[in-house]
C-alpha cells in the first residue's frame, strides 16, 4: 500500500493534534506535532528571558537558535512522542497558558520558522507521515496528497482549552483563555511570514458541533480514499 503525506493546519485548540495522533496510529504513520516544536522554542526564550509581557529580544533569540536542540521521543505508555528540549522532557511545561501567551509571537519570527521548517521537511522525506501546525499544507508540504484545515468558533475552542487546562490542575479563567485564543488567531493570521490560511486544495473541517468519533471517521475515510486513489 502506498504511503502519503497528510498535512493538517488550523487555528489553535481545534483538536489538530488529537486527530493527527489518532490518524497516525490507525494508519501506522509517523506523527509530528510542529506546534510542540514552536512551543519548545518559546519555552527556551522564556527561560532565557528573551521574551516577556513587555519586551521581545528577537536578535538574542535568533543568535541562540543553534543552541536549541529539539527531539521527539516516543512514550509507549502514552502512545505518542513527547517533546524534549536539549535533552529535557518539556511536554507538560510547553502546554501551559504561559507558553501559549507567547508562542504565536515566537512563531512569527522568520528565522525561527526557517530553522524548524527545514527540520520538518526532513522528517517527511519518506512520506507515511501526519503533521499538524499552521503552515504545513502551505509551506512545509505544499504537495501533500491530503490537506486538511481545522476550524471552530473561538468560543467553542476556548471552552475546550479551558477544560483541558483545568483537568491538568492549572489555575486559569475562561476569559483569559478566550482572550489567548483570539490573540493567537490574529497573530497567526496576520504575520508576514507564512500566515495561517487554508492551503490550496485543503478540505475544511469545522468541528464546532462535531463529536470526536464523527470527526475521526470522516477524516479517516478521506485518508483511505486518498491512499487508495
């Protein structure tokens, strides 16, 4: 059976990673969470104090990019690969609202995107990969055989994200999560380098009122049809 490249783009908190993991597991493909890569760089920038609420020392971050080593290590117990930053498992820390507040700004830096896109393209050289992010179908894999664009209303996405953070024990307010979702939407869609947009040929999936089972079955059907075409 032939292998294809599946590119999943979309707004924050649309469940891109969840569906990508499910799809990769079902098809026995490699899954790559590009958002985790940008989050790890953001965490590094926060730790180095290159970015905070008032300042962003872009030049300092760019000059330090060669010292950022990103690796995915598969966790058999969890069933997916976790992000390691310079040898440290940072999977939990990169999912915090603190990192979410700054990741879109870091991801908008052209030099950061250039470095990570090179790594992502190398990961997908042999196909058989499911990759999700903001510019997978437009920049990383414009020739992907299957492109999806995930969307949902900001309010629905904020509720999902809020519940997820609360379940993890984070002390957050819904209003702050909604504001974060809206701010990230604006930055992701308006940045000069690789803005978030629906790729040519991508299939839009609005899951505002769609259950996880219905969504998975629909997307798996699309994948199988593409593989067998």
